[in-house]
C-alpha cells in the first residue's frame, strides 16, 4: 500500500462579480414586472405576489456578500434573470473544460509537475455541461495528459468523493497521480427568480493534484485518512435531465432548477455532518485540540459556525474555520477546496487539518490532512 498527498491546488475565478445590492435591484425589478403582469391573478388569490428581496436579508440568511459569475448581464436583466452564455461549436473547448484547465495548470505549476507526471483526471462537479463525451476526457486531451479520465457527480460533495477515489487508486498502486477538478457553473442551475434562493450560488473551478507520497520534496499535505457517507433525501433536488422530452415536459418549470427545503436541510444535514466528522476523528485518534484548521463546505455561514463549534467543542477562531463564501457564495463542490487553497500555506509541519464537504444526496465527505 502506498500513501498519497496533495501537492498542488488551483482556483479559476470568473471576471464578473455581482454584489448583493446589484442582485437585489435586479430581482426587485423582476418581482415588480411579475406582479404587474399577474395583477389580476394575484388579486384573485390564484397566484402569490413575489416579495422583494434585500441585501440585509441575504447577509443574515447566508453570510454572502457577493459572488463571481461567468455572465453578469443576463443574470441582472429583470426580464431574463439567468446567464447568457455563448454557444460553442463541437470542435471548440467546452466552458467547463476551459475553466478546469485554467485551475489545473495552476495546481500543476504549484506542484512543479507537467502533463507527463499525471496519470488520471477526475472531473467532479454538481452538474456537467453534457452527458458525453466526458468533460474529464476533454480536460485530459486539452492538458495533453496520458492515462484515463472520467466524470463523477456527488453534488456539493463531489470534491471530497473525488479526492478519496484518487487516493484509493494511488494507495492500490494502479496510478501514481491524479488531478481532481471541480468546474462549477452554478449560475446556470440556480433559479435567480426565487427570493428564497436567488443569492446562493456563484461560479468557479478548482483543481487538486494528488500524488504518491514517495520522495516528495516540495510543500505538500499528507492524506492521512478519508471517509464518505450518503443518505438519500429529496430535500435538495433538480429534476432536469435527458428524460424530460420523453415525458413531454420541455417547458420552463421551477423544479428544473435548484430546489431545496432549507429548514429540513438544516435540521437533517447538520447532525449528520457533525457526527460524521466526530466519528472519523475518533477512529483516527485525532482530538479536537489536534486540529489546526477546518476547511468546510461553503454553503452557509450559520451551518459552518454550527459544525465548527460541534467539532471543536467551542466557538472556532476566525483562522481555525476560514470562510470564503462572503466573496464566492456557495460554489457547490469547489467551496471547501477554495478555503483550503487560500488558507493552508501558513500551517507548519505536523499541523493537522480537515476538509469536509456536504450537500445534496445527502452526502458528506471528509479528508484528514497533515502538513509535511
């Protein structure tokens, strides 16, 4: 059995930023248009009026202040309220692959590795641009990597599931290195016209280079242990898919975008995640006092604060449980990796940290790391 380590990370960040104030102005204009167009039905009680949103509501509900998006104009158009992304010919790189390549090159440069040093590519994301050919194989081709590649989807937990998958292959000896890339175009599956969720997501791509821990010279984090768990739930769901046409359901329907029952998610996911981390740490003989850093899934500040307090047995210091969602919003699988990439270089040799992602499925994945 071999050991594995994270030797490089990369983060692709879109150029466009949407602040809460900008988003609220567009949403409220959209709500006014909707209410005016449906005034008779609203008066008759057959349709509910759309309430206004506010920056204060968004910040209190989520801790989010702004988000990055691939397109700003379409999202902020009150008559549209979703991104407008240009169509690409089949012989052009897909958008997800282009984002992933940028993040991957950063990770490879940080680790001092070239395409010849990498055996596999895993594209782990909550939504994929197409069913086939796999985005991962396209990324592999664009980076000129030999070996193999495949897509996987465990929603917001895709990164940690990808890390365990790559780590297990390295441990078995079937490969010596892999890129786990998470290109997330969350703006395309978010329902921007729904007050309860219109502020949640942003776009980004991350990459993690994982290598066999054998003679590594540069900075790296030893992967000490990984653990995954799933439990089926409909409380976070998206019903879009290739069977829509067969059911004569091609119209624009609310359930074809991101949907969640927020209260149930809070009630059911938080205990699941806290227990998962506690049991993982206990089985690996890691005490709360041993943890120098928690890199949590960046969905909601209240959720992270709750989990951090449960894991550490006290309110975490700001640098113990860093948040990036105030700037990036929820970026699905990429969030915990952004936090790790941005807040790990200051740790010393022997310091222990834990990456944890959780979300739809329900799913939860944790990775215990030690700075080499």
